[in-house]
C-alpha cells in the first residue's frame, strides 16, 4: 500500500499512547530476540529496542516508503527488513505488533500461526485499532458505496478484520498461553476540528481506498468525506475517542 510516513506521523503523540500500555504487558528479560510486525516508520521499534537492553530487535514491514523512514533508526541491535507479517520465519522471544495486524485477514488463523513462531517462554504482545464502528470509519464505507466511487472501486470494500476482544483471549487460551491479558481501551484524543479527523484517517484507514480510486477521484472523494465530517462534528475542538484492543500471552 502507498503509505505516507509524514502523513502518518502527524498524530504520532496520539498514535503512540497505546505503545506505553503495550510495553507494560511484556516481561523484560536480557538478550531477547524480538520482532516488531508492521513496524511502519520505525520510531516505536526504536523505543521498543530502548526498553529491552541487550535484545536484538527486527522491525518488518511491507511498505517501501515506511521502511525507508524506518532505516534511519537502524543501529547495532536494531534492524529493519521487508517482510510480510503473515510469513515470518525464525523463533522469537517476543513477537510485538502495534497497530498493524488489522491489515491482515483471518486472525483466527493468524494468531496461532504467530504463536508457532514463539520460542519457549516467548511472549506475544499486540495492539489493534478497533474503531471500525466509529463515524470516521463507517462514513468512508458508505461514501465508497455511492456513485461514482462504487463503480470505480468495482464493488471493493474493506471488511473489518478485528475480532471481539474476548475472542483474542480465547484464541490465546487455545494456543496454550499463560498470563493471558486482553482488554479494550478508549484513548481520548482532542483534535482541532473535523478536518483534523480527515487528516488522521488519511494517514491510515483511507490508504487502501485512495489506492484503489483513480487519482482524479481522490479530491472529490475527500471533499465529500470532509463535508460529512464537518456536518457530524461541528464543534471545535473535536473529541475523538479511539478504541483499541491490547492482548498478550506467554508460552509455557
Ligand atoms: C498504522 S501503521 C503502524 C506502524 C507502527 N507499528 C506504529 O505503530 O507506528 C501499520 C503498518 O503495517 C504495515 N503492514 C500492513 N500490512 C502488513 C503486512 N501484511 N505485513 C507487514 N506489514 C504490514 C503497513 O505498511 C504500515 O507500515
């Protein structure tokens, strides 16, 4: 997908708030082999590496644009590679993922597949955005189903991949995990106005839609979306409650 690192980084403070919560779910040991799935710009992978002294950390991503930015954080013990998170090999003491696995389908299969890649006493710690039922997300799907966008998209629509929070706990239990944690948290963000909501989704949720729409339709699509956001959120500032699922488990 054509990710834009600068667009994504516009809300880095807000987007990285759950990273701190996710990090707290890890038991820190010395000298671990760690992989960060969907590392994006690499900034949080570098913070993960800082928090795990003596560990070897690898950030993987499929986006060349994101990886180019991530490489600037490379240093001894921290490197980045192009790889699909569904196809990781090796054995890991920690498989970490922050705001990325919702881009991959079928979590019923994905989580056990990742679990297989954990070493003895390995830990899986994941954060997934779960705001798919918020107006900012629902409005995109509705707009895409209208003319002329529906025709241009050939009926394509982005399906929600995120499971109910308790299901992640059940899947971890099915894998034989110990110390299972799974919770949903609403992160409260105060954005300047409705247009800021568009800037937010442009950095993430809108990416696959815009990628599939011809260039000449980007502006009309964004204009209609902006109109709806302004009508729904006329206030300034705008409160943006963003739901995220965090879960973790340890291999015996
Ligand atoms: C929203 S960004 C999150 C980046 C970073 N983890 C953070 O929290 O700042 C999601 C990232 O997942 C990557 N991604 C999406 N599907 C992927 C896949 N199948 N394999 C690896 N990376 C993927 C995207 O390229 C993007 O960089």
